[in-house]
C-alpha cells in the first residue's frame, strides 16, 4: 500500500496542500510548529478517522474558522493490492445555541466521511488506508493512564476488523444508557430491576470486545517480544498481558459464554456500588494492558530507556499485525522519534523500515540522517504549512 495523493484544506496550519508522495521513504524536515506533525496526523486521520491528538474541533485551521470558512478537509488516494481507494474526511464546527464557535477548539465538531466518493460510516472507512504512527509521546502507552492503552488497542483492531468497530460503538451506546439508568436509580427515579435489560446488552457486546482484544494481544505480544529482543540486544524478555478489570477465563481465545458469565457475575457483585457511584464498574471500558520485563512491571520499575524501548517494540509489532493475513503493509509514520533514540535503537528501527512500501519520517534535525539515507529518500522542507521538495545533490 502507498499513498499516491494527499490533499488538505484548512487542516491545522495548512491552508491548502496537494501532495503526491512516491513509494519508499519521504523525509520531511523543518523547525518546530511548522506542520511536520500535522502532515502525518492528516494521514493517520485517513486511516483511523480519529485525531492523533486533541479533539476534532482542533483539526480546523483557526484562521478559517475566524473568517467563517471553518471546514477542514483531508482527502487521500491510495494504491492497494485490491485496487485504488479514496478516503475523504470533512470536519466542521457544530453549531451551539445557533452560533459557530469563534475560536479553534471551542465547542464540538461534526464529521462527514466518504469512501470512493460515497458517504459512509466510520466502520466502513477505518482501515481502508492502514497506518502506524510512531511519536515521542508513545512512552505514555507504558506510563500513562489505562485509557491510552485501551484507545491504542481499539484503534489497532479497528483497522483490521469492521465488526469490532460496530461492537465497540454499540457497547459505548449501551454504557451511556446504563450509566444514566444507574444515576436515576440512585436518585430514586427508577427501579434496580430495570438494569437487567442493559446488563445483558453490556455483557453481549462486552464479551465480543474482550475476546477480540485477547486474540489481538496474543498476536501482538509475539511480534513485540521479537522486536524488543532486536532493540535491546536480547538482554530482557518483554511480556504484554491483557488485564481485565474482572477475572475472566485464561487463554487468548476463551469461549464467549465463559466471558459473558464472568462479566455477568461481576455486574451482579458490583450492582450496589455502581448504583451508589452512578457508573458502570465492570466491562472492557475498565480493562488495561500490563508490560513486564523479566516479570517486573515496566511502568512502575522500568527506566526511561526501558519504557521507551517497550513502547517502540509495541509499535513495530503493530506493523507486523496490520500486515498479517495477506494485507498490504501499512503506511509507517515516524514523527520526530529518532532524536529520542540511541544509535542501537535507531539502527533497529531503520532495519524494520525495509519491509514497508511507504514511510514518512519527520525531523527537526535532518543532519542526524546519513547521506546514504537522504539519497534514498524524497526530501521535503515544511515552513508555516507550505511543503517544498528539495533537490538532491549527486
């Protein structure tokens, strides 16, 4: 897979861009806050339909919003084994109280998606263009809150499994309804026996999500362990465990009925506490991932270098996972990560890039890359949202 054309309008700091990258490596350099990361985030948005950071309202160029033309548009055309595909995402500020927010990031945004020119749901668009985004903030996948790790897992799976996307959407709707009912029960406005219907809905959708996550983590762990061995010289053994909030059957793919029974039992045991708190305490929205080196938790006891290496191994494993089962290799998006890595880890990452059909690398320090690397790459400079290709000297 490779991205043949990328068009942006009013996206972050890009007023207009029409970019036709080639296969292979594209090196994009520039000073900070000029648009390097924004360019990779546009590609990532095409793959996942979600912003890599911030809210959807943040995607709209603030000058355009101030002038009354506040619609950000990202259009990508990609070549794949199964044929070309075009994805279009338009984000507009949602009117509140009859007016459009005047400043960037204020209020909410609405999003419209098209696949090959036809309006589609997110579940139909996610993964049509697959991508893996590496950033310096990936260390937060190890040290940050569980919500970041759940989001990572959901996005990774969603690029390969539209049924998972739909189950996740249904689960989130059920969760909202159930939480609302719990609050009403706590306020004496509803009866506790009304929970039975929503409990079963939560159990059914939650079990599907948990089983798919467990299956995915079993595959990711194998690839991450191999990647970590290459990055660390085989000095430590990385393990990644899916950690459900309530005990569930062992194994990467337990029967759905056993997972449902575990969730149902957890809901029953926690019902009084849930009513008191007005929120659902059992289910995949509370689960986590645990990273260990030789049996020791990396988040609690690992050094900064060990935490960063574990996060990098997870991203490299993601590229293997997204390429499995005959799928096209994903686009690799490396956002200024090389300044955070020592020479051994930089070499391991560059070796891993060899199997990718298209790679985008950003940096504020192009001199960190040797002449051989730059000669093999298409080199661009970005300044204030304007992209310019540099001619290579012989």
